């Protein structure tokens, strides 16, 4: 159980209390030991590594605790980096998965939610054969039926309309989709503060 706990996710906040990334418990503990981070709890209290060890002693066996021969430590949900000024990344890498997340697994022409991966296709708004590029502003998630109807045409030529113009997603809009579901509620207070939750 200890090993799997080391790979659980921990939210990382910069010195301005903005969520900047997600790390593992193992890396978070390394930061705590080095003194480059503090544990931060939903009431905005911060705790040094030594403080957190003392707090961990009050938790029951059912809590998520990592034990070594010398110490027991409650896994942190979030850490705060008091000396880290970097802001969250705004540029999202173009990938099929990120495109699906941006378009909320919904065909951008007919609005059908595509739960089955087999139903998902990627459409170039301006077809590649007509100079269209594979960039955020020219690519959308599309169901097979609409893709077949559109073929090698523009949406207008095919009698289709986009639900919204495609544009690059913000990192903040995607981070929630990448979070493990069980963490969303735990991290909500920090994400609300940073304006990440709509």
C-alpha cells in the first residue's frame, strides 16, 4: 500500500497560491524534506515537514499514511512552494486527448456526446487537401456521420455549422479533466481561489 500511495497525486501551489502543476506524493515529500515546500490544508494553514510529522501522529490507521522504520507521515493533498513564482502554463500541447477534452467529447457539428471512442474522429475545418493545418484553430472533434457528410468540404459547403469557433484551450480548463476524480473536491478550495473552476 505504501508504494501505491507514493504515486498518488498532490496539487502544487506557487507563492501566490495559484495551482501550477500536479506532482506525486513521493516528489512532494522530497520538497517537504528539503524545506522548499510546506503542506497546505483547505483552511490555508501551512505546515513544515516537522509539523506535518507531528500532525500525522493523530490520524487513525484508516488514513492514508506512509510508514518507514523511523517516521509515519500522512500523505498531503496539496503543497505550497513559498519561493516559487512561476505562473501556470497557458499553452496546452496539441494531442488527440487534449482535443477531446477541449471539445468535451462532443461532436462540434451536431452536438452529440461521443462516449464510445470508436465514434470519435478529428475533422480539419479547412481540409488538409486545401491547405488546412493541424492546429487548435482548425481542428475539431467530429462524429463519423458528420465527418462523412463534410468530406473534403468546408462546413459551409457541406451545410454544417460549428457549435463554436475552435481555439487553443487554456491550461486551467484542462487541468480539471486531468485530475483524478477523487481529488477534485479535496482541491476545490484552491482551484476556486485561482479561478480555475468555472
